[in-house]
C-alpha cells in the first residue's frame, strides 16, 4: 500500500488555497511543532508500527496456538446447572448444531445476547424511517451493483409497509429479551437469528449502512448464533477487532494525528500540540495492550479494561451513542465483573469455525493493502475491513457537458463524510446514463486528506463509460503518484 506523501510545510504553503463551502474564514492547515519534528521519520514510524503488529501476532500465534497453553492456569468459574436439553426432533438438532447449551449454562452469554439486542435497537431506530430502505437514494455496494432489484419494502408517504416491518423487528427484540431473561434460549436464539438476517439484508442493499459499529455487531452476532466456544470467541473478537483497527491507523491520519489537527475545533479536550501523542497511545493500546484484557493479573487486566471503557466514553463525543452502545456493553460483559481467565485456547475440531472467522476478518482487513495506491485517498478496498477515522476528507466533484457547461458541482468538507469515488460515480451514472441519447459528460474530482493538497484524482471525459472494479485498482482513479496537486484546503469540521 502506498501512503500519500506528507509535503513539507513550505511546499504545501506554495499551493493556492481552495476554500470549499463551509470552510471560508477558517485557519490555514499548519503542522504542529511535534508533527514537523516527526516529518523526516514518517517512513520509519510506520515501519516500526508494522513490525510491532507482526511481532505481536507472531508471538500470540506461537505462544497460545502452537503451544496451546495460556500462561494462566486458573479454571473458569463453575457453570450453572445445565437445564434439560432438547434431545430429539428438530429442536434437539437446532439446540446441538448451534451450541445453545453454552448459552443455557453461561449467564455471561445470556447477557451478551442482551447486548446484541441493544445493538439491533440502536441500528433499527435509525433505519426505521430511512427512505433508503425502500430504495430512495440508496447506494449499492460495488460488488452488488444490482441491489435495487432486491428491495421489497415501500416507505412513507406511499405506504406504511416499512414502518410495520420495523415494528415487527421491535417485537422480536422484546421477545428475545424476555426469552433470555427467562432462559428460553432456543426462542431467544431464533429471534436473534431472524433479527440478524434482517440486518444483513438491509446492510447488503445499502452501501451507506457500513458503519464500523455495525461491523462489530455483525461479528458478535456470528459468534453468538453460530459458533461453539462462544464465551472464548466473543471475548477474542473484541480484542481482535481492536487490533484489526490498527491496520487502518498505521497512516499519518493517526501516527501524526493528522485526522484531528486539521479540524477547526481540533481534537476534543486535548490540544493540538499533544494530539500525536494521544493518537499513537490509542494505536499502542489497541494493538498490544488490548491482549492484556485476558490477563490473570487483576491490576493489569482491570487497568486495561478501564482504559477501553474511558476510550469508548471519549469516542462518543464524536461518534454519538451508536458505537459505544454496540461495543461498550460487550466489553463490560466479557471483561468486567463476570470475566474469568481462560484455562486454555480451544484447538479442538469444534473451534475451527471460530478460527476461520478470525482468518476471514483479517482477510477482509487486508484487501485494501492488496490494491496499489493509498486507500485513504482513492477509497478502493477501504470498506471491507475496519476504517473508523481513517482520514480527514475534503473533496469537490464536478460534472460538465461536452461544451464545458457546468451541470453539477458537489463539495464535502465534513471530515467524517468519506469522499468515495464509487458513491459519486454511482449516483451520477444513475442520474445521467439512462437517458436517451446517452450524454457525454466530463467527470472530475479533487480530494484532500488530512489537510494535505487537493489532488485531482479523477478527470475523465466520459462519465457513462466508466466501470468500477470492487476488488482491484481502477486506473481512472489516480493517487498522489500520478494526480496533480492543484490547491490546499482550510481547516474543516467533523460534522
């Protein structure tokens, strides 16, 4: 993966200022003293973080998988008495195939089921009245570009169908919560499975439903519904997702703190001069220290647990309730008062689906590294893994006709609104490329990340001839090695 180079400040200041709507009057983007000090060592800093990531994972694999023993030999707390199993018929098969006995025996897993229900409530409360559910302005995933053919709900003002459907989902949430509380685990499991299928469907038909908080929720749901060794893999998934997120953070957005210092209000609470210290601390905690959530040393385990609780409370200042609502309850359940150190890492045949899930998560995270260019600038492969706060974005898209007449110009200066070429291309082709005769339109885009130069990453003479490849390089999208730098931005805002 190529990282967009950081221009020395004197070279950046030679570019003309382009104040996109909403930024006029803001300060110019400047490096802090610490960022200027770090600038000559950018490549070395990133190399060190990659080496630490590889070394951490290598040690964990050798120590706990190949040797198959944890340092802690303390056995988990004694399980509750097992209720009678459904030993025959369809319910018996269902009970055994999905390891529901583990949920029956372990109160932690029943609480985990409640946390998953809370996640459904957080997502569905935002989607219930969203017109994109019914196909109004929705954006398909690049690997499923015919998603509109799969939309069956109708929304207001045409119909109450969408509202009725979501109230049906709410009924399932309440039923599952009651079933968990009364240990009707087969009923609870079935309701959560239906909720999971519904959420997977809504995510599949709308590329915009791709928040990282839902990524966490998806993994928690798979573990709860499908896997044996549920307690272990639920706990492991939290730590693994923390570590996975650092793959996206080994970038100036975090190593230099350049996501936050180009914001007009800066980073919440912490002043700009120390932002790189705070962002690198987060990388260190997620990449390395998160694994000590499994520690048998109470003071160490509790210290790391407290850090991540504070981290999620802090993150809520920028990401609202949704992300901490999904992740923090599961963190507290798995590593709070009910935590008991594991006696060993499961390596039996039943554990293979869990390890396969971990491998799939890593494969998805690494897709962006297989595509040449900086995924933060081109956004290619960026959405298959974790990507929260991967870059601070500003961009402008222009569409003109064959005579050079401006038809449309759209700008984004919100840091969290990722300037994804696929999003703009898909919407533009949907508007213009079904006309008869098909127009010939010039499609261009300038994009700045982390307060750096605006690069003209797209400048194509025929919008309707462009094709987007979801898993490989799209040559019509340029990166900083081939795109000209045309201007520099002013500071922007998170929202």
